[in-house]
């Protein structure tokens, strides 16, 4: 249940900041990219101001762009240093980004998104949680996607 709340809150935070994110050009300058990489910190600050302090929820928002290989942001955490729920949220976030239209590109199919996720196992995504996610049948992807949209 906490993961569903964290995903919903993440989506809410991104929705609130959509105007800012969509106003930035596709080819971002280094300064713009550094600013965008702060959104997990801003999301966590938003949760704190709203009195949401559940560690599972806040860590999902704060660490969902960390990567297993340490090249993520905002802190560059590595492997098991990334909280459990954040590792799951990163998969859900990436999947949602790929299967949703963006101002700068069209969505891709669920099958293509699954292939792209698989390419990033062991570097970006936890291979165990990614395997579980990818083994879900298509009807579950559709249900998950519509639930994640809130």
C-alpha cells in the first residue's frame, strides 16, 4: 500500500511541476539539467511540508532516480544503499515515462518499454524487481498503468 501512495504522490508532484518541466527545451543546458535533477529533493520537501513523514513514502520520492551503478541522482547512491521502495518506484516511473506521450516525443508500446527496461537491468534497475515487473501479463500492465495515472 505504501508503494501505491508513493507512486501517486510522485505523480502528483510531477503534475504540479509539469508547467516548469514542459517549458524547458528538449536540448537542456547543463544548468537546466542540474535544476531538473533537484526535483526528488523538492518532492521530499513538499511531502515534509504536508506532514507526510512515512519513511517508505518519502524515500520513494527522494531516491527514485538513483541507479544501481551509482550514476543516478540526486545523491549517487549505489546498489543496496537505494531503499527497497525507491528501487520499485524507479521502474514504475521509467515505464510510465516511456508509455506516456511527452511534449518532445510520442509514447512507445508496452512491449517496447519492457525491452528498454530490460536493457537497463543491473545498471539502472534492480534485476529482481525488474524481472517480477516484466513477468506481469499485459492485462496487469494496463491495470497498473491506469492506476498509476490516478
